[in-house]
C-alpha cells in the first residue's frame, strides 16, 4: 500500500462540554482508511463530559480550567499540550473560548471549528433562536477555518437543516447536531488529505506560478510546466512533478543558485528538498510539496527566484518595480 494511504494526521480536539462532535470525530477516525487520528482531547473544563468519554476510549486527555488565568497563559498551556501530543491540526468542537491572535496565527490553515449556523449568517451565540426569529426557512451548520475574526474564516463545508413550523431553538439544535456529526468528520478528513492530494497541490502551484509576470503554462513530457517570456521563445522556470521517475514525492522543480546550493539544501533539509532524477544534474531543485508542514511563502519565494533566474531582462524589471512598492 502506498505510504499516503496509511499516513494519518494527528489531530487535537478541544471541547468545553458534552463532546458529541468530538465523539463523532473520534469514531470516524476509527473507520478503515481514515486519514486522521485523534491524538488528544483537551478542555478548559476538567468536568467536561467529553473528557471522560475520551478517557474511556483510550485517548490522551488534558484539562486545565481557565478560571483565574490570563487568556494568553491558558491558551499557551492548551497549545503546548497539543504540541506535546504531536498534533498537526486542532479541531475545535464546542470549545467555547475566544483564542488569542498569536495562537490562531501559529495554526493558520490547521485549526478548524464547527459552528451551528449557515455562516456568514449568525456568528456568535444563540444561532438557532436568531434563525427562527428571522423567519429563515433553514438553519444549519458550518465547518470553517479559524481566523482572528470570530466565525469568519473560510467555510470548508455546510449542511442546511430545514426549520419546521413550531420549531424551538432546542428542537432545531437537536436536529442540527445530527448534521454536525455527519459534516465534521468528512470535512476534517478532506482537509487533512489536501496536502497530499496532487490535484490540490497543482492548483496552488499553478496559481503562484501564473501570478508572476509574463508567464504561461506548457506541458513538458506530460508534466505541467511554467514558462516566462513569449509563447514562442519563453523559458521554463518551474515544473510540477507527480512522483516522476520513481521518486516518492510530489514536487516543484525550480532553478536555484547553482549546484552548491542544491546539494547543501538536499543534505541539510531532506524532508523539504530533493535532487530530482535527470533534472537535478542540470541544476533543478526539487521542492517537496506533499508534507504536512509545508511553508507556502517559501514555495512562492522559490518560484520567484527561479523566475528571476531565467526571465528576460525586460520582465525582471517588472518584478523589481513591483518589489519596491
Ligand atoms: C455544537 O452544536 C457546536 O456547533 C457548538 O457547540 C455545540 C457543542 O456540542 N459550537 C458553537 O456554538 C461554537 N460557537 P458538543 O459538545 O456536543 O459537540
């Protein structure tokens, strides 16, 4: 079986109460082929029901009351527990705390939340009562990425739930809960799989490559590649390699400063760089894309450097001008 199929992302789940969403995430993770495992269940309430359930299921737990503690100190302790458990992602599941900006930033793209409304409608609390009072035909649930603004990050998935005549906030909440338990495990599974999905990686690289001036895409020996200059005489500055020539990686091939830099990077950071077959010999560096901790800013920088190395003089003026702003 290929390595990708067996690799499981480690997720810390934060709860404040019952933990039914945590239970849904946990049991889904125990299905064959699940792409994540629950490495830790942590709570700001040592009496949270969810903690007892996790313990009974043999999952590591961490509890620390927030009472009498500065928000930053409590967040730091929760974050440290997640890191010590080797978590790569944090799933907030009924975690009723607002997080400090630094914490949120460090987990950007890797912290998810479930919210009981069809975002962007009804951020905050009392979502069901507000949807009913507004006369909405549907309530629902959203899973979104956590950003500094409350309930405002990219929505990764939603389910609509019909509001019936005579509906109360409690009756709607109960039905939305069924939808939550379906939605969260699926969205989390898809999200943690994305960094290893060739199509998704290609989409990201393509957007970065084509954002550089005077570029276009052209296939080369069956692999997507990007050139700078005219369609007629442009030169390649990047290729996308999906496990070509027996390499185990999905990678981006870019020009670097020369053989010395290439050999040094591959030796010092073998998890991030490799010397691609054939291309490596002529100075193309392989930037490994299919890894959980990829830094997309550095991928963008590598692309730009490669672009600068091969671009005609006229084009590099454009980027130098853009950089000076
Ligand atoms: C869930 O309904 C979740 O959507 C909501 O808390 C409940 C937790 O239930 N979250 C929020 O309101 C976040 N703003 P659970 O503890 O049984 O999973």
